[in-house]
C-alpha cells in the first residue's frame, strides 16, 4: 500500500514539476549529492526506520513519536539556520515531548 501510494504521488508530482519548471534534475555534482543525501537520509532512512518501529512498538506510541519530526525541524532550524523559536513553537515542542514521555511503553513489573 505504501509503495503504491508513493508511486502514484511521485508520478503526479513529476507531471506537475515538468509542467511548472524548465528543468528538474540537478545541474552540478553538489546538487546531485544534496538530492541523493536528502533521498537516502530523510526518505529511505526515515521511512524505513518508521516501518521497523511500527512493527515493534505499539501504534499509539509510534504515532506520537512521528511528531518528533516537528520538534527536530524546529531545533535544526534554530541551531543551523538561526531561526527564532517563538513561545508557542517551544510550548508545542515541550507538549510533544511530554506526550511521548507519558505514552512511552513501560516494562511490565515482574511478579514472583
């Protein structure tokens, strides 16, 4: 199902890109390296690890952990790009982390 949805989405986005842009492929080795790194790290790595996690962790916890993307994006934007974090963004990130902490899987207490 995920593969089919990805293939359909990629086909539609390719058609839109070809219609709106004169070129869509990188023109330099640096651009190609950046594109390849984004593909391997964010998509293949992130989606691959998410698939592994969904098979091993409870669905409720896994769905909360996906919110870490927003927290990581805000932190990397602040650290790398010098973007300002607003109070609302910081509060939202703290609430996400708190929700994950509350919902984390707990080890069962052994009796005996």
